[in-house]
């Protein structure tokens, strides 16, 4: 693999004209935009959807969930759950159905900048990062442990990527061993790196309380934070199969009461912690997330909660996770379809290639998964950029390559617009009867070349001769150059220095202030 960055050449006149045509368009004229409505791909029949729903209700009422905390038992039994002699919480069918009916809908996931606000309902699709990778993948394919600076740099690149709409924590800062300092600094680095919506996670409620104090300061007060919460909590409240995770549940209670949206994340792995049968795996995941929905609404009716069915897949030959498999695409797409069935904001995962590096396998697996999941009706599509080795590694170069893949996926979501103008009868008639016999110079072609067609930033469409003359770079080399450009230029400064100084005085911020300033 050759990831050497080639020297820049002087642009030609043709390049200048191309650059001018490729300049940013107003949002309403862009060929794709955040939050386009999807739902054209439906892997489940309506009968299948109903059967999964009914099986989930049976699992909740007859099997229930174990290992609930004392506070969780108190909250959920007060809402109508019952506790068995063996300590399992059972969820009556009527309670679950009533909860679905009253659950929060049409809540905005805010950015620090309102232009990045997300409206994840009505099958509108948004793509972002997520994960807990412990390694960075270097351009030469080597792996090294991830750091807090890496997390900050990932956020800065996400901030500059048109087709990546939110930034959820993607790597674990391995240079911060203390759990409190890790949780706090993860949230800090994320909100400092981008004005897009941020997702993070915490392992202890005290860590979240401290982070909320920081977020209040950045927002301008607790009241301002509650009006526009720009961070959501990724919460693995359940340990599949069908058990609660105590510390995560305590964090969930703090987040709900603190006005923070919660991603109710169930991550069963088919063949390991969920049934190998895909329908059974989905039914279990739906049951687990519905239990979380009851939990949230028992604390605060209508609180913003994302229906996070993250159905992972095993390679049954080894038991290892297979994030790039076609079965993964089907399960995530089916999760999106189930979210649409409940009319809930739905989050699922896509783009978790099994490949260790940015290669043909990675591109193929990501494109297949994104095309299906992006068109399923899922609202929030996590893990969609930068991930490798089934969530063990993260690549900055893949982040910008995947931005292209997501953009192309969004173009398929948009579909083909059919109306009198787009049917082009008069254009065809004019070219055939009066014109040169082709459409290259027609007014319609010039008008639509930017508004109807999407062009890759990293993908190459030049002729072989042009490609050779201009350095014969591959996608990884072009991506490495783009990473260098963004990291050299994009230093978000949206949080005033005085607020940052106050945060640093009170809390153990590990990210060097000098690393956050353009040099």
C-alpha cells in the first residue's frame, strides 16, 4: 500500500473552471442535503414487521429483563412493570403499547450552530460517526493506540465534511486511563471540535453530572442548554440477552432528568448474544429497546429517546463480529424499518467494514451497507465513516473517503424527480429537430450539472492520460492530502476563550490549548 502524499501541482485553466463550477451552492439547490426522506428499501414484509413486534411484546411480558437497579425497579414498577421472584422485570403488553403511543416524537437534535440542527423524523436520514475504537489506522496500514488529540482531530474533519451530519465519539482516548477524566475529556474534545450535533457516553453518573455543568457553561446557562441540548448520550443500558447494565442505567436516569437526548442502544450480536436467526435477533433487540423506552418515559413522559436497535452480526465460523457483511446490512435496514413502524426516531449502525485498511474491501462493504441502510427509513445512521476492523480501528483517510460514499448514498435516497420539466420533451425535440444531435451544450444540461448531479471529492473521474499527467494518485493518497488540508485549516473557535479558561480552571482538561489554535 502506497499512501505517500504527492506534491501539489499548478492548476490548469480547465481545473480553475472546474473548481468554479464545483463551488458551494445554496442549500436548496444542492443535489443532496441532510435529512432527505428515505424508505424505498424494505427487507421485511408487513407481516414480518407485525410478527417481530408481537414476538417482542411476548418477550417483554413473559421473559422480561434481569439485573435492574433498585432505582430502575422503583421507577418501572411504579409505571406498571412487575418483578418476579427471580428478579426479572416483566413489561405488560398494555404498558409497552401505551408507552409507544406517548413516546417523544419530532424532537430536534441540535447543533451548537443552528444550521446543523437535525430533524430525525418522517424517515429523514442523517449520517454520522460513533464507536469506541481503541486504535488509529495510519495511512501505511499500521495500527496505534488512539489519543484525545485523535478524537479532537476526527471532530475537526467531521466539522468540514458535507455529508457527515453529526459527530459521535469514535475512539477511546487511550492516553487518559482515569475513567472520570476520560469521560469528561471525551465530551470536551467533541464539543470543542465541531458545531454539529455531538454524541458521547459516560460510565458513571457523576462523570455525566460534571459534563452537564460544562455544557451549561458553553450553552450560556442551564436554561439555554435545556432549550437546545446539543449533546446526546449514547447509552448501552442493556446487556444482551435481556439484562440491564447497572452503571449505564444510572447514567440514563441522570441524562433524562438533565434534558439530554438518549440513544437507547441495544447491541446484540447475532449468533453470540442474540439468536443466529436474523428475525430472532431483531425481535430480541426490539424488545430490549422497547424496555428502555418504557424506562425513559417512566422517568419523564415524552423525553427525547432514539430507538437504537444496533443489531450486530457474527461470522458463525469464528464467532467474531462481521460489521461489513450483507447480513449486517439487512439487519440494520430492518431496524430502520421497525423504527418507521413505531414512528419513532430510529438509530442504527452501518459502515463497520471488516477490512483493516482503506482498500477495495472497505469501500465495497461500506457502499453496500450504506445503500441498503440509508434507503431503509432509518433516521440516524451511526458508525458510518472512518471505521475499520469491525469497530477496532479508525482512519482519518477513510473518514474523507466515506464522505464520498455517503454522498453517493444520499443521491440514491433522493431518487429521480419526475415532472413535466424533468421529462424533457421540449429539450429532446429541440436537440433532435434543430440542434447538434447531442445535449452537451444545452441550457438544461448546464442548468442541472450542479443541482442534479453529485461529484466526488476524493473519487477520480479523469481520463487515464490526465490521471497520469497529474501524478497518478490513488484514493488513499488523495484522502491523505485532504486530511492534511483540513487539519491545517479547520480550527473551530465557537466556544469563547473565557468560557474555555473557566472550564480548564475547574476540570482536568487534557487537550493542550495550543493544539486547538491555528498556527
